[in-house]
C-alpha cells in the first residue's frame, strides 16, 4: 500500500478587506486629534453603515483608532 505525502500545509486566509470610503483622509488620520476620539469615530462608522457608504469588512478609521489607543493607553477616550 502506498501513501501520498504532501508538503503543503493548509494556511488559513488571514486577509481582511478594509473599507476605503474615507481613503483621501487616511494618510494623516492617525496624527489628528480625531483619531483619539473613539466615540466620534464609532458615530462616523455607524453613519456610514446607516447610509450604505460602508464597503468592507472593517472600518479603516476604527482600526487606526484602535492602534492609536493601543499605542498610547494612558490617554483618555473622550
């Protein structure tokens, strides 16, 4: 009896589609005070979903904001 050996490991698809609706403002977004205001970003995201503008799996601004908050955990989330 022969067995077939495979060298390929199945890797999960870790790709994620970020929404690029706000693309023109994303390059410097992390450096603006808006990126630290999680409530306003969430309101913006909710509005995008409500109006049908959101296209993607994850809002880019929410992702950037989470990174910024993670990098500076001592700042308040106004």
